[in-house]
C-alpha cells in the first residue's frame, strides 16, 4: 500500500461523518452495475466543457470503469453490493485494489455529472453560502483554494468539497480515484483533475478549467441537497 493510500485510510479513524451517495442513485444493488445516463445532453456544458470532451469522458472513460468493475467483481464478495458499498468495502484491501480503483472512479463520475444538472443556481445560496463565506472568505476565496489544493495533488486525482477532522467544510485533494466516502466522509462537490477531464479544451491550463467549472457549471442546489443529507 502506498503512502498516499495509507494516509487516506488512517484518516477514516478520525471522522464519523456520514457518506453521501449522490442522486440519481444506481438502482441495481448487484452486478452487473449499469452506468447512469447523463442528466443533460453532451453539448450542454459547452463552452466550459466541450461536447467532445463530455463524449470521450463519459462514453469512454466513465463507461470503462463500470465495464472493468463488473468484470473484476463478478463472483466475489462484492457481487451483491451497490456501488457505494463496493467502494467502502474495498478501500482497505490491498488484494482488491483494482476493484477499488474502478469502483471509486465509477462512483466519482456519477457524482461529477449529477452536480452539473441544469436548472439550479450557479452560486451557493442561504445557509450554504454563509458556510462557504465563513470557511473560505467568500466565493472567490473558495475558487482560489480549490485551485491551490489541485496543485497539491501529485499527478491525477480529484478535489472534493467535504469535511475535515473537525467536521468543518474543507477542500481536500485525493490522488487517482480516491474519494471521501472511502474514508467515511461526505462528498459534496468533486472537481476532476485527471487530464481526460480538461486537456482537449484547456491543454495544460488546469486552473482555467477549474475556474470554468466553478463559475459556470455547478448546480449549487445539488450541492446544497448533499450537504443537507
């Protein structure tokens, strides 16, 4: 087990925050698990994220995680679990690292696409807005912090809005497919910083991608619903 993974697992003992599984849920609680449909058309996120990027990201990368997970988990103790259950149960198993990686990435992307569902506010409102303001010194501070945290992630990974050891809002970077629910923390908003999420549109301009996602795409009603669960 590498040091990053060990640090993530150790953190699970420090928090009792409940895991949040985003809607829409994957109804089937057993293999084969099906990739949920996108909650929007492939061109709905343009120009912040192009239709070509969405097509490749959802249709190739995300689909591949489900396909590989169904192959790897068949006939194992995970075969009758739902997706979140597989992530949580495999997180501390070195022998099942491939299952964890594919389950976590499948789960991450369900949360990712769902947070862009059209029709909600593009800025936090009400109690959540106050929490963001207090924690990050305003929305601009929140965006700046997300970019700073992304630079702390070595290589590929994610930046998640979650809770820290004191149960306070925090932006945390996770390498590869690791995520908050693997360590018993909630996952409110995820920013994908794997290159396949942005390189066609932004090349190496990762901060520009993050700003576009946060400024134009996030449906903060979805995030607020997750925080309220």
